[in-house]
């Protein structure tokens, strides 16, 4: 693991037009309705809310090409994970050990991890990259990680956490585009980038009847960070229960809140053994949708609701199959 990130300085740097150019993104999805190739997504929540297991689950889904949380169809490809922690390298390695022991790394994809110090300045690094790419100049050793990243050819880059990759004011309206585009310069235009953020304010409503907070107040009190991404996902912990809020979809049905289950052996999330999870398992085994609906309906969850849910699960499975077909065609 390379500990050298690049440019470090306490002095302000100048910006140029490249820092603020809009990047054209694809209509081909990495995460259906949330993250296209060349797009950006935010995952945020309070400290210890489960962000790390959530991004680990996302990484596994993309590496294996299986639906994320059994809710979002996912493309298959390599993943790069960058950690900018408030912890030591050993603590970080200890955190990842359960995922490795639990078979986190599937055979199909390559997983590249890189641990960085917290005083990074991605905007300064991006400026150096722009000056070097396309030239015959030798890249300095502190930028080797950029070349390593690109050689892995990931379709997904995870940056955990975004606040540790720069020293700018998070509430400055110009900073989001500056930092997002700096990361785009570093990764290249193809990968989707997922940024995590520590949210220390009250999050969204739980499923227990509590009042829903306005999502525009859920990310550092500033909508500029959320407005510039394709999708956003909040996570919160309510006692022993985890809740996910699909708070911003580029396309789709809008806000969706649902509980997820943490597997204590693998330390990965799943949808759990609820109506959706049971329907999913039966449909994967080839049980007809009408029969599945009959089996999961109860007095409190009538047949009409069961049929609607089964239809939604079928929609995800169909979307996953379509993404696989598109990827297979692209490989021919």
C-alpha cells in the first residue's frame, strides 16, 4: 500500500478553468438509476452508522456483478478503494480483515486498495496530473498511485472520506465542483466515483414514525455537494437496526427508506429475511411470480401488496440481466 498521496501544503493554490469544467457522463449504469459511468455518488451517515460495511457491500456487488442490497442492479468490473482515515494503518487493516476472511474478494473482479494520510490536497494533485499527462516527463514517485489506479482500469472508485482529501471550506459553494473535478482528473473520465462523508446531524426518518428531516439539510448544511452528484444514499443506525435512505436518484421513483441487515460474520449488508428477501430467494430459484406472491402474503401483508412487491423484485432482476447483456455485448 502506497502511503504517499502527492501534494501537501498549508498555502492556498490557484485554480484554473479545468477545475470547474462539467464532465459529460454516460447513460450506461454502474448502479442502475444512481451511478452512471463517469458519474458521482454520495454515501453519508453519522459516525459508526455503518458507512464502511455499506461501501464494502457496494464494492462486492460491483466486483461480482450482483445487485447492490438486492435493490439496485449493478455492472461488473474492477473496484479501487481509497481510505483517508482518522486511524492508523494497522487499525484500518484490522477493520478490513473480516471482509477478507469472509470471502470479500470474488474471482471475477480485481480490488485495489490504497491507504493515505489525512493531509491530502486532491486539487493540488490534480493540477500536477494535468501538467504531466500527455507529456513525456517522468512522473514523480508521489504520483505513482495515480498511474497504479489507472492501470487497474476500475469502473468504480470509492473515496472514503471526501473531507479528508482537501483542506477547503466545505460550505463554500465553489468547492464541491472543484474537489469533484479534481478527483475526476485523477481517475479519468470512465469510472463512477463514490464519496463517503461523516454526517453528524440528525438524519432521515426511521420507520418508527419519527419525523422526516429535510434531505437538503442532511449533508453539511449545503446542497451544493448533493446537487452535483447522480445519486445519494444515507445510512443510519437505530438501536440494533440499520436503515438506508435512497435519497436521490438520477432517474427512478424517488426517495426510498428500508431496513438492511448486517451479517456479523462477513460484516456485509443484505436486505435480510423480510418480504423482499424471501421473494428474491424464491424468484432466483425459478418460482413463478404469482406463486411467490401467494407464499409471502399474510393477513397484514395482503395479496395486492405482495404482488406489487414481487413486481418490483422482478424489475430489479430484469435490470440486472439487461446490464449483463449490455456488458457482454461490449466485450464482443
